[in-house]
C-alpha cells in the first residue's frame, strides 16, 4: 500500500518525531523530496515546476484543499512556474509520519 493511502491523523504536541531510521525508510518512498533543516527543525521539501503561473496556482490550491481537509498544513511558496511545498509538524517542531503521507499525496497531485 502506498504511504499516500494511509490516514493522516491529528498530531499532538507530545507525538513522537520520526526516528532517523524511519525518516530514511519513508524518504525512499518519495520521489524528489529532500529534508531541509531550518532553525533546528527538520522539514520535507520539494519544488514542483510548471509552464506558467496559472498552473502553479491550480496545483497550490489543490494541495491547500487537501491540507485543509485533513487539518495538516504545509508552507506553500508560489512563484511564476513553480511551487515549493514544505511539510513539517508545527506542534512537535519536526517530522512526523503525517508529513511523509502528505508529501506523497502532494506528489500524486503533480501532473506528469
């Protein structure tokens, strides 16, 4: 079963971050995603490219709709021809399994 099909569950402030080993295993299921660290917070990030701004906005809006549906929200940077999507769990200041689930769902929305 694809990780994108898993349930994204509400994350509590005391929820465990993924371990380094879990992080590496889950990252293998995602194409194009990298882990960045900002202010000591590990985050999943990918830049998606488009031929114009309208397509980039349509993609970003779709990601936003899914995020709102499950109550887990990324950082979205929309520019002409690209959207940078960054997932992390704010409550735990790091990566949770939910972030990998949502990254997989984000990738599924990208038109190939």
